[in-house]
C-alpha cells in the first residue's frame, strides 16, 4: 500500500518516521543529480506534494525505495542517521587553557601526507588554532601556505599585511606596543574568519605571542558570572576603524550565540569598541561584565604564551581565538611578520573533501 511516510522498525533508525518528499529529494542516482557536483537536475519544489512511497526494503545499510512518480534508488541509512542527528565530520570544539599542549605541526609533513593534513585541520577545529613549523622564512610564504588550503581574502590591507614597527601607523599592530588579547577586524562585514601570521624575523627583545580560547572564556563566564554572560550576549556594541581612505563600522555582541544558544563568535577589541548609551543600570552592568571578560582574556588561567620564531606560522580561528603579543624593542633586532586571512569554508571544505 502506498504511503506518504515510512516508519523504521529496527536498527539505528528505529522509530524514525521518514516523509516521502524528504526521501525523494535524497535520491543521488545520475538521473537525479549531476555526479560531478551533486547538484539536483530537477527542481524539488515542483515535485507532486501528494507523492507516495510505493515500495521499500531495508537491507545492507540502505533503504531501497520506489516512489509513485516512478523514481527509485537506494539511500544510505548512515547518511540519513548523520543528517537527522546533526553528526558532522567537522570536530566539536574542545575547552582548553594554558596547561594544554601547544598544537604544533610540521609543514613538510602536512603537505606530503594526507593524514597529517587531516590531523592538522581536525586540531584547528578542536582547539581554534595550530602552529606550523618549518616553513620558508621568506616574504609571501604565508600566501603560498594559505592558498594550499583555500582562497585568500583581500581587504583594504591588501592580500597580505606586514606587521612591523613603523612611524605614523594606521593600526597599533604596526607599533612596538604590547597588544592585549583581541580579535582582528571586528569592524568588518563579515569579520575575517581565519588569520595566519608568518614569522620572517623575530630578533628583537620582547614580541612574544599569546593565544586565548574565547570559547573557554565564554563557557567560564556562563557558569561563574551568568549575569555578565547574559548582558555580553545580548548587547550590540559598535566597532569602528578609521583610515585615510575608509571608515569601517560593524555592530556585534562581544559574545555571539547561534539560534540554539550555543557559542558562535567572540568579538573583543577594547581599543575599537563603542558601547551604546544603555539605561544607567544596564550600562553599569555592561562595563563590569566587559572588565571581567578583559581580565579573564588576559589572565594566566586562559592565556597560552609562546614565541613565534623564524619560519613558524600561527593559524587561528579569528571568530573564536584571541591573540596578542608583548611589547618589543625594535632597537634590539628586526621583527617582521606577514599575515593574511582565509574563510572557514576553505578549511571546512578541504577537510570534508579529504575525509570523503
């Protein structure tokens, strides 16, 4: 008997009710989807809304199925299970702090061995950063490395930017000053997802690097300072950058949550944010909350410290991981980093393809 749904009675999908149209859209045979790009060769919105399942059989980890419009094929039970349970090959975030081992990978291995590249990308998504050793300490090498993963995002800084101390800089990064833990470019729409910083030279006294897991800080605030967490996740602040040729502005929350209330993004840069004129009680609470967040983001509890040495690349999730550096003395030696940005679809897409 034809039906517009089936109920699975055993196995990992036991008790699951599956709609006929939903199943029909998941047929992947060559007459339904292009086998090169897996895009549908028909418009699913034009399928008969009264479409029924005429026959089906479960076996060998597939559902074999025939529909009332004559379409037929096999659908993977594992793929259905993963989809309806939101199981993804992209690893879940791990909480970490300064006691965790630094995630370091060898440049030669990750570009010669598929499994090493997979391990590096997995660690990136688990920890929000990786350190790459043994790259060439040459200009433009950061672009060469990044483009092996995905396209580089060009901004008003250009395709890459040089982090050196120089007179009359248009950003405090181009000074010898200490930089507290911060996000990069929170004034952009959208904010750059992934940043790479490549060390060409680091011969001066000072200039050590640090990373902080914004996800860990957010979870800590949620557990121990819930009132602060609430106002930080509910209040939009304005981030603003002013240059000779451009003024960039973007509003966002210091901690942004997704539609399910889970951590999505951190935007924290105290030298660039402008708090709205809230009601007096809320404004006082926000300033207390931001101060608490600042102290946590710059505390030894959450900060991992290291020296980015010649030939090393720090690659970190700019929507999750804050970075900073100690001040340095340019009179004691030359310090030169080059950086660029790529987007998350580059790293996600690369990892998904490698795991196929």
